[in-house]
C-alpha cells in the first residue's frame, strides 16, 4: 500500500447416509419442487459448495426437468428440500436453500473472499479478532509484518518474519484466509537494497539475485498456508507513463516483475500470487487514463510471458463517488486473471484535505447513507463479475481504522465512519444490505 495523500458458516447440511429421502417422498412432490427451481444452475440462488463449481460452464437445463438422470448438486438440492419437508412440513422458498445471516456465510457459499484489514495488535485483540473471524473469510496484514525495509534479510539466510508468522497463526485460529502484503513496493524498499556492503552499486546479476532472495525469504513462511501473496504493489507511474523509477526497475525494466513472481511461486507453490495497483479501477477514463492504458498493456505482456500471476488486484478507494467500468474489468477477465478488490473504502476530499473539494457530509446520518450507497453499488457491480475472487475492506470498523486516525501519509478523516461495523462491534445497516446483495447475486467462482 503506497503512502497516499492523493487518495486515500456456509450452509453445512448433513443428511444421514442411511436415509434416502427421495425414496420416501412422492415423485409428484419432488417434481413440483424441482419445477419451482430456476431453469439452470447459473440462475438460482441456492447453495453450492465452491469446490464443486467450475470457473465457467454453459447454461444447462435442470436435469430434474429433463429426465430421470440427476446431477450431483441437483440431488443435493432435492435432498435438502426433502429434508425440509420431513422436518418442517414445508418446502424451501423457490430459488433459496439457505438464508445467510453473515457476510462470512454468504462469501463461503458464493466461493469468494470477503475480508478486512487488521494490524497484528488488532487481530490479537479478542473483540477485534472475534468480530472479523465471525463475519469475514480473510484478513490482510496492515503494517510492517512483511515489508522489505522492516525485514531486510541481506546478511542472513532468513530474517525470521516473526510478526508475520504470528499474524498467520492468529488467522488460522480464527479460520481466516490470509493475504500477505507485500514482497515489493517502492515505499518499503530498503535504501541500500541495490548496494553492496562497501556501498558500491550491485551488478545486474547481483540485483537479480537480491530479488530472488527477497521473494523466497518472504514467501517461505507462507508455504502451505493457503495464502494470497501480494507480490508487488503499485509499480506504475500515475501520470508520467511507464514504471515508477527505482534502482531495480531502472536496471532490469519489466524483468524484475517476472523474477519476483517466479521466485515467489517456487517458494510457495500453493499460494495465489497477485499484482496490486491503484487508480484504474476508480477512474479509468479520467484522472488515471494514462495509467489505465499502461496497466492493461502490462497485464497482457505478463500473460504472454507466462508469469505465474493468478490475480489482478486493485485498491478501491472511493472519493467521493464510485466510478467502475464494466469493459475495464471484462478485459482483465479475458486475460484470465482473477479480480481482487483489496482496499475498498469510502473517503471524502482529495490530496489529504477533507474539505478541499467542497464536499463533506453534513451529519452522521448523511454520512452513513453515502457509505451504504457506495458500498452497496460497488458490491452489486463486483458480484456480477465472472472472476471476482476477493473484496476486502480497508476500514471495516468505525474508529478502529487508518482512515479516521490517520497514518501512511493519509490526513485524518475524523468521524468519516467508513466501516460496516460501529465502534462497539455491532453491524451497521449497510452490513445487512451487503449480505443480501451477495446472497442475491449470480456470482459463481
């Protein structure tokens, strides 16, 4: 995450194996309920295990209406309906097998990650940890648990990453997937990473070896953790065009990206590897027009070079309104990248001055209405994408986030209330709107 002053349980049904409910229910009853379901499995809102769902599949007729042969997940759905009849005397409502009460439940059912940022001290706090553990599926580390300047590792085989390991262990306790950030960013680049011990510049080969060592050291604690690794962060210039200048990009060009991803994949082959950028997702045709063009071209080149990137990650700071372009995201999907929205939040004003653009909510009620509107519209848009993998809130809990307290170069936005939880850990109305939005979506991963 760059120093920014410019922007700031799934349903688990258990049917006794010895009880075949299909055998004890009238065929007409089964058929009647089957006909109330959608024509195909794309168009319903019933629960399916994410592992059972392919990335894409054609719209196929409901097997229950086609003949005696029954697909596995249709059999499961009928069993659930039949079980409902036996236990309650009524069929589930058409198109719905489960009612979801938490974002965690609906995210698991839809096969996506819905997450929240947390510092190590926050996630270790009982109330904070329990809140995100109950309501989210993922947590991203907020501070220096993995940053290069905090864990240089030049003169040791492994710098340890004790804080990162503690964060990962706590995520495991809370049954949260972790997004580890990050291996490489200009802001966290050690001042001497490109220099030898005597202060002289490293050769091209030495620079490559430095990057490989860094990626392997940072990725090693993440092996076997089912983690998402944010490998690089905001490497494109906002307006000047091309890569942001630093000793590695100047010497190696785009090749340094390839080196980092290949080394990370070798060290943690089970992890998802993502490239994080900011800007194109919120204003692709205006303020970030040049960057958007460069971003798409870079994604295309990386795909042609078979760089092991699984996902394109984008921030999602909205100030003050939301601008999302379907064509932009469809292009990413066509390149076969998953989509990660990694820092979704609502702010006001620009360049660190909350009132500089003449807009500021006049009351808490107006503020909450704006936040609810922006988040709901964002979820409605994003949940329509075929390859959505993650939506993570940068400031999930009011009063316990860096938008309101100020840090990382962000001017404090006191009382901005960007969260979906109140400070006392209770869900705000927007939380329930988002749960309903995801539940009603046609999202399949």
